[in-house]
C-alpha cells in the first residue's frame, strides 16, 4: 500500500473515531466513486464529509488517483460535500463546515477551524 493511501486511511479512521466519540453515527459509502468519504448522522440531518490528511498546514483539495492511463486529478464540484475534515500529522483536527469547490488548497494559519471534541 502506498504511503499516501495509508495517510488517507489514518485520517478516515480518526475522523470516524472523533465523530463516534461525539455520539454521532457514521455511515460509509459502499463505492469509492462518491465525492465524499463518509456521512455523519447528527440526528436530524446527514452531512457528507470529505476527509484529508496533511503533513503540514496546507491541504490540497483536489482528488488524485491513478488508473490504467496514469494519474487523474479532479477538483471538487460545487456542493459535492458538506464538511471538510482535516487531520494533520501533529494530531490536530480541523473541520470546515462548507464545500470548498472553488479552491485548489487551504492553509490553516490559525485555530479558526480547529475541531475540538
């Protein structure tokens, strides 16, 4: 398994653990073609969550994967997810409660989006 995939797995499982600790149910899509990684059920509403891992405070918002023809790079389309969850290698967690489809990346300069459980 590639290191990039492993980091994504770590971020996804930490995201599940965090929302579960908060008492929410987490739903995983069966397919890998969904433009989000999981769904959080907060009781009266469902939120589609895109999960990212970063080794620094800058997060690439594009989705990159490979197929038989090489790498495929896609930007998020408008309204394809509701929340962006980011896990840094320091263990810090950030939650942006909007879809950032108009951006290539986001940098966390301060604790504005710091996700505290």
